[in-house]
C-alpha cells in the first residue's frame, strides 16, 4: 500500500537547523533551513504493510543552540486521514550544562513547559514520535498485531487504504 503524506509546519531558529522525517527508520525528507521563520508544506509517499504498527519521527536538530527557536506541527495527513498531532511523544534535546545550572523550582517549571501539553509547539531541538497503524480496510483493524493496544483500551490511530470499505472478516 503506497500512501501519500502531507506535513504542514512552521520552523524558526536563530541558527541554521535541519528537519528530517523518517518512517520506520527510512528517511523520507531532510532539509536544512537558514536562520529565520519558514512555513512549509511537504508531500511524499511511503509504502506500508497491511496491519502493521508504524512510527513517523520528526527529528529537528542543529549544530549549536539558540534560545529563539520553535517547531510547530500544523497538520499531518496520511492517505487523506488526519493524524492527531497531539498524540505523540516529544523527546527534547536539552543541554545538560544548562539544565544543571537551574534551581529545583526552575526545573519543575521547565518540566511542565517541556513535557506538558505542548499543543504541537516545540521549543527545543529534539524528536517527535507519532505511532499509528495502516491497513487495507476495516478488517485489518481486527486481524493486526495490536492486541496490547486493545487490552489497554488505548486509542489507536488507523490509516486505511479503503476508508469506505466497512467489511469485516466474519460477514
């Protein structure tokens, strides 16, 4: 299954920075941005397996650091399915020397800012992980390997090849 992807984002940094997008450890996009504000919309395709868990990773990094920076993920769609941009894991790259220089109170404040609901706004270089499943039709959601998600009653993002096909295996 080859699915089209669209990612709309805003990136700003006081120094040159690079954003790479990878799916299941395959790099699909990489671009270095000059200092300043950039609003981008990128499109690419990726081939998926039926009923498999997938990981899309945004890796934003630079040689050096600057206080004036942000990455805003505005929209992520896969095969015309909107992916919830709030349902992700954010792993910021925090310089240990700076972190160690903070007081306990300042650390608690920054922990809330960094790891709280960032609302798809990221102020540190680092990685953003999105996990979702892909399938041919609704039947894939019942025959996939996501039993742990079902057991934990965790909301699973599904991207289907044929969204209008509501057939299930027992009909």
